[in-house]
C-alpha cells in the first residue's frame, strides 16, 4: 500500500498543480455587479506612453495610492475598476474613500492625523493640509535626492499621490479618447470635449459615464442603459483600433490570472517537498525521498511553464524582448535559474538542484513583486534602451550571467549549511555539489563576459565609446573578474572545496551590487534605472552573505558532516 502511495504521489501533485494553475484561466475574476464593468475595464486607453486597458490603469493607480489592488469599504471590498469609475463619475463620494496610505508619523502629524490608529486616509481628510504638503514637498524637491531624510521622502510620495488622484479624478490622465487614424495620438477626454464638442468618440464615452453616474446615484438611471451605451462605445472603439483593443482584452486576462503569483506559490510548495525529500533521504527512507523529489520536480515544471507564459505575455503586450527594466530582470533571473536547476537535477539526481531552483524562482518573484508595487511594470522604454536587438543580445545574455552567478552562490550556501548543520554531506554528495558549483561558475563566466562585451559594443554605437567606467559597467566587469578569480584560484591550487564555496557566496554580493546597488547611486549613463527603495533589503542581503561566509570559515571540527571535515579549504 505504501509503495503504491509513493508511486502515485508525484502524479497527484502534478494534477493538483495543473488544477491550481488552470483555475484562473477557466474561472477568471468577475465583478459582481449589474453594471457591465468587465467590458468597461477592457477598454483601451493611453497612459505612461503605451496603450493599456482601464483595468491596468485602475490597478496600478490604486496600488500606487494604497499599496493594494482593491479597496476595503464599510460595505465590503471594492475592486480597482469599481473605485476608478466611481472616482471619475462621483467625485463627491470618492474623496471620502480611504485610499492614501501614510506610514511616517511626522507626515501624519503634518496633516493633523497623528491621533488616528490607521494607515489609510481619504482625500477629504488631507485636503485641508494641501498647501502645507505642497510647501514641504517643494522644500524636499529642492534638496538633493541623496540628502533627503525619511520625512522628506515620505512627504514627496504623499504629494505625488495626491497629484495622481487629482489627475485621475479630473480626467487629465489617462488619455481616454482613441486616435482618429492609426498614425495619430491618443487624446485627452477633457480637451476634446472643450475643443471638439461634437467628436463622436468623446460624446459616446461621455454618455457611458453619465449613464453610470445616473444609475448609481439618485438621478434615476438603470444598469441596462449603462450596459447598452457601453456596448455601443466598445464596438465603436473596436472598429477604430482593433489591434489595440485585442491586446487590451488580453492584458485584462493577464492581470486577472497573475501568472507570477501562481508560479511563486508553486515554487514555495516545491521547496517544501524538496526539504522533506532531503530529510527522508537521511532517514533511510529512500523510496519516500524519491517520491518527494519527483513531486517537487512536478511542481517546479508547472511553475516554470506558468512563468514562461507570463514572460511570453509580457513580450507580446510590450512588443519587446523579455528584459526591459528591473522588474522584468528579476522575473527573468528566476526563470533562467529554474532552467539551470532542472538541468542539474536531471544530471545529478540529488534533488538539490530542484531545491535551489525553487528558492531562486520564489525569491526573485518576491523581489519582482515588490519592485512592481508602485506602478506599471510595462512602462514606456527609456530612449537609451530603445533597441530590440541589443535588448535581446546584451541585456538577455548579461542577465543570464547574473542568474548563473546567483545559482552558483546558492549552491555554495547549501554546501555550507548542509556541512555545518547536518550529517548529510557525505563524500559522494559533497563532490557532486562541488562539481555543480564549479560548472555553473564556468557557465556564468562565459555568459557574463560575452554579455559585457556586447554591452560595450552597444555603448560604442549609442554613446561613441566602448567603455567609460560607468557604475553599471564596473559592476558587470566585477562579476566577470570575480568568476575568473575563483576559477584561477581553483586551477592554481590556492583553494579547494571549502574555499571555492566561500568565494562563490561572495559572488552573490558582487552580483547583487551590480544588479541593484549601481542603480541606487543615481549617477552615470545607466542611471535611468535609479531606485533607492531597496537599500535596506540589499544591505540585509549582503550582511547575510557575509555571515554565511563566516559560517563557512568555521573550524572544521565544528562541521557536523564527516566528509567536509576531511576536506580542508
């Protein structure tokens, strides 16, 4: 009986993963309302330099203001699109919604709300302090970014959120009226009504909004009138910009399915199965270990497929290669790390490759989620990056180098933790783990070098020089040089197994600095990726890697694995 359970467990897990991943496609989120807001949120508009559905505008705007994609009210939960259409049709009510998140105590004191035991406030509550918020934001803006204190940064964020709220409520953003011809630009709804009051697109949209307002207030309208007016307007837009409408409908599905959330959940489950498999392998329950590792692999494969679909969807929606910003780089690094892990597991059959794949897959998707929490992750490309060829060659190849270097570092962490804390690192397992780490470092060296050279060629074409000691360029060079240092130290006999893994762990610090740290400096020709939101977590990550290196350098007498004790640095 137990034997049969062990055999069918991976298949049960596979079916579960397929059902979990497929449920969003089969049963997408529907808005429980008599008003056909599902059609409304699929309407294409233009914002931040690209065409997108109103669903994306509503989700990103509410996330920017509140840190959530839905709004809790006294009557329950309001979806992002319900909040948005109320904002533009019934501002008297929308200004009472508590959508502004404020955490800094000094900002709360500034607006006179420091006695409230909550973190979200309405526009009406902030309006009285609007002049003082503007004044403080102006002072903060005049201060150099690196010199701003937490209060100044927080008040700038609040000022930006209040400006966004005003732009949305006054229909200044996004551009709602489609272009007259394929070569024209999108148009401001308010400007069109003022300058061309007989424009058919603007009048049709105005009718839609008026029908919604009259139906949801005491003006006497009905949901059927709104739905009929909306259907007529949607057909008009489809006839004018069919391709954009089709992409907008697809993007709404993408927003509903949230493939990266699904993938991250499956990666986490895979990690748990892998850990139980590793544990059972040390309890002489080899059959259960194999079954658990196979279950882990099933979850990773489904998660990888879902993540691949998500990446391919972004490529389709943007019309760009898979890496265009920090968000997409995090997704891609995890995706390629999973490939490496699956290949290693296929070759070594130890289960550790799958565990590392699940860790990197989940970790990078968490990083991406936090990077995308304040706006559109498919924003318009910076002019300096507007080259699909170089985005496909240089950026993809150098990011593969990031992924491989991280993977080697995490394999090294596994070697240290298993060796110090457990007795599992026997001779065969230890040697296999070192071979894995060494092989991945070799791969990372090649891809990092090729990607850096391709970047120099792109820089020569764009800026007229191959190399300029830019912060990002230095970071890329450091990755190449550090991987070469590890290989030369190994070839020259200066380090053995333990030295290899300790140096590989330090490679995580160098790669993280090149990936994120250089973007926090705000200097150089690569400063278009500037961010300061990850300083704390980057520092924590680097300190954790230093601590792990320290653990790896503990006297061998403190290592529990006997094999490790017989292998000096």
